């Protein structure tokens, strides 16, 4: 017997009304395939069944990835910490002629820009739903395999909803088995569920998926990439924790409406965000228990059988394979972490490489920090994801595009190696406080190669000396070193400066040639703040030419969609917001947690991240002050997750974006030449990088074509309904 299901050929628009967008949109399952195969044929054949499941995961890319460059609407790696500077005007790249950093930062894109994420997510939701309801007919698979595959499909369906919730806010939840296309058009239109309803749906589906999935880990002894990117029980529980932490945060939890959170905007946004029947889509009443629920969900991940821990590299494992490649950056003794071995301390690990190698392709398949990944980039899509980051960050002289940079705010967020603030932190942004002076002198030949200030070379500002290891793993400051493994070049370790000018200097430091990659009148590829980014870059990455298609020698990297450090910091964040005590059952009901603002429990989340970073723990006075610890956790997330697509959404869920994304961007004075080195390091506003925030930018707009198809679908506040 044939099964008749409404199938949208173009996009599954997130509402059942989309199924009737044309006379061709309502098809029986036979017509869905060119060779007229029925669903029964597909789901009784092992290869075709596997193919259907793989297709359900195939939409987790491009606009639905976490680490990406800037094409299309995938711009959430650029908040107040990072910018792109190679698109200063509208060049018309197929995205409604949108290609401007200024347009993005000012919210000047329209409702139809970047709608692909919505379309692709609902395609994946539909694909997974069909799989869930048909896999049991495949008796060629064992019962255990069928259950595991059903869990995978259930996971990815709920994961698409999580990505939609994070980007668009509350969305319509589709009927489980599709829509009855014999219904009236208006009956097929599905209104948005509330934020809380979406979060609860995602969470409940992830519990079901965790019960169906048969494995806590797919990494041990597995080299099949397709299998490795499939979810585990731990990934399901981690996504559940993400949904709950967002639902507990100020934007969705009424904390603004009752004045219990120091957000800096009015509560009008939440009050006006309703369905057509007046039903509020964001909570207007604060519920502290949501923080406890989120903390318990994080604890489920921390105590699960997957045994996650932060990636780390032992000191004795370090091999100086590259010319000038620093073997270690030893933090100063703190009387705590410095006296103990991992995981209680950093005495026997290398904090610098432990963090850097997590992102640059060195960490292998046994990486216990990686909870869920979409894999590494295949040749066909490498430019659009992590490898695109690498090529945009590499200097011109290494055949990179030299345009993804960091703001001074981001540079100042990094701690000194003893855990104190850098001299002059944020002073220019806060009115030029003269009591906070930046270091004004530079290193000399006497400091190098004796490594008095590792890993600085000659002529580098002391503003960049004695910083925490994560700083050197991520920040390409003026005069920092880059590696070049191009076999046609003899110099493998090059010092790069970003001041204005076009000619390369012939001077050298050690065995390295000093080269200029600064502002010129002939290229748009220069850093607007004079500060670059090294995260994701591997010393073995090189390019033979400045060409969009040259990625053959870029080391493949795993994209960390969810990693354990996120769970740990969210756990501490959620506990810090509590004033009462809560009793909450674990995800499977096997035990009961007592959840409260327990300092020792908060340390379980914070200490491992600080230790791996080579930084001392916070002192007891900070742990004792909920407001101060909240600010420290936010800063820790800003540093730890640079370039991972999290800061953009953190600022919104915390409702900090109106303040933080409206602050002017500051950086070095890049108009200065090599003859004005001291003036280059003076921190100035960068007016070519405008920044502003309006309430409509809390959520991405829904495409107008979707609103026309679904008459019950409301637009996000501040955006237009019609063309």
C-alpha cells in the first residue's frame, strides 16, 4: 500500500502551508523519486536506507554550520570580537547584492537575505521525520541497528530545531508525520510555538534520541568519517543542555520584564513578540528554576559514560618540528595549578599547544573534548567553512587574503599570564582613563632570540608581552610570526607587520624575513585594526597562489559544533544565577541532583577551562559575588570560543548586544608606516568598521515568501511582512 505524504519540492518552508505552494508540491512517495521507487522499497533496502539517513544530515553545512566565513547569511562568527574587512562595498555576489560589512553590522540587510538556513533546516526536519516513521520496516537490519538509526534521525531533526531556535527564535513545530494535504490552506498554516515550547520539544526529543542511540562515543577505533559525524548519546544530552541554557537566559526568560537582570534595553521587544492571537512567544515572567534545569542538563553531560574531558597535550609530547615553533609557553607559578598534574593542574601539559592544537587539525579522532562535529571540510566545500577562515586570516605574503581581524576589545579581553588585566585594558573605549596606561616600548634585538618575552620577536610592542597562552594561539599582533611550508620558499618562519606600505623589508630577526602586509592603495586585503587572527591556522598550512580555489595544502580541521568546554562554562553560568535550591532528576531518572549556587560545583565548570588555558583560578571573593562571577564567565566565553560562532548568540541571549555591539570598534593606527612604529600602536577608533544594534537584530528575519505561504506565521519584531 502506497503512503501519501505532502512533500515540498523546493524547500519545506517551516509550515504545512508550504506543501500547497504549487500543484506539483503534493505528491505520493512514488513520484518523489525519478525511478518511481516507493518508500517500502527504500526502507527495505540497506543501502537506500543508509542513503536516506545520510541525506537527513546533509543540510548541516553552510548557513547551518557553526564555524564559517561570511558568505550568505552566515555572519555570526563576527560580533564585537572579530570582523571581516575585504567587503567594503556592495559587490553583488548573488545574495541580493549584499556583501558589505557595514550593512551587516547596521542591520541593513532585507528579509530575503540569507533565508537558506530556514529552508535547509526544514528540509532536514522532513527528511528525518520520514526516516523515523519508516525505518522499522527494514528487517534486514538488526533491531539494535534500527533503533540506533532512528535515534540518529531523531537527534538531527531536533538539532535542526535547535539551530532554528537559536537564529530565528521560536518557530513552528511541524506535525510528526507530515501534513494532511486534503485540509484547507488556512488549516495547514502552523503558528509559531513559544520559545519555551520549542526548548522543551528539543529537550524531550533529545532524551528520546539518547535512549535510542546505542553508543556514547563513535570515535574509538573508528576511521569512517560518515560514522564519526553521526551523533551519540552524549551529543543528544549536550544539545538538550544548550536548548535549556538559552531558554533560561534573559532574552527568553522574562528577566528583563521584572528588572532582575541588568539588561540595557526596554521590555517592549518581548511584549510585542506575539502570535496573531496575542500569545506571547517569549516569557514575560522570570523563572529561576529554568537555570536549575539547565545546570542539571549540563551535569548530565559531565557525569555521563562518555567521560568527556578537555583536550590537552603533554609537555613531553611536544616536538619542535617547525623552525622557530615554540615548544611551550610556561605560565608563571600560581601555587595551585602549577603544582599539580592534569586534570588538577597544568604541570605536565602544555597549555599553549593544548588550546592551539584543538583547532588546527592536530587533534585526532580520539579528541575527548569533541562532543559533536560535522566533520572536517571536504574538497567541495572547504572554502565555505573552516578552511575559508584560514585563507582569510593568512597574510598576503603567504598568499592569504589578510582580512579577518580582531578588535582591540577582543585583544584586551585576554588576560596577562598571571591572570591580571593587561595594562590599559579598554582605556580608550572608556574615555581615555589616564591611570590605565599601555606599554609604550618595543622589544629589541637583546630580547631575541634569548626569548626574554616569548614568543615575541624584535620590534614588537610590549602591549603583547607576557599574555596568556590562548592569546598567542589566536592573535596575530603586529610583528608576530607566521609559518610558511611552501616548498618554493626558503624562509619558513616569517615576521609579519601590518603598518601602511607595500614593500617587504629585507631586515631579519633570527632566521626570519620581516614582511609587510599593511594598508596600501592597491589592495582591499589589509587589516582594518592592524590585528589579525591565527585561530584555525596550522603551521603546515600554505598556499601557492592568491586564488580562491587553492586549498590543497590547507590541513583539514574538525569543526567543533559542540565541545566540552561549552558544557563546563554553561554549568557554572547556570549555577551562578541561582538563589534557591532545586531537586531535579537526571535525564534517565537514575539519580537525583541537588542544584544550587554551590561554589565547589561552579569550580567544576570553571577550573578545568582556566587550567587548560594556563591561567590561575578565580579567587574566592569573585566566586562569592554573583554579579562579578557572571561578568568573568562572560569574558571567559568570549576568549575561549573566539571564532566559533558563539559570541554573536551569547550577546543576544544575555541581552548584552545593545551595549556591546554598539560600542565603537578600536584598533591600531594602521595609517602609520614603518617609520612611525610607536604611533602605529596607539589605539584609535576604526570608523570604517561601524557598529550599531537595534532590537530587530536579536533574531534573524523570516523570508517574506515563507510569510506569504503560511498565513499564521508572524514575522520577527522590527522586520517587514511584505516585499
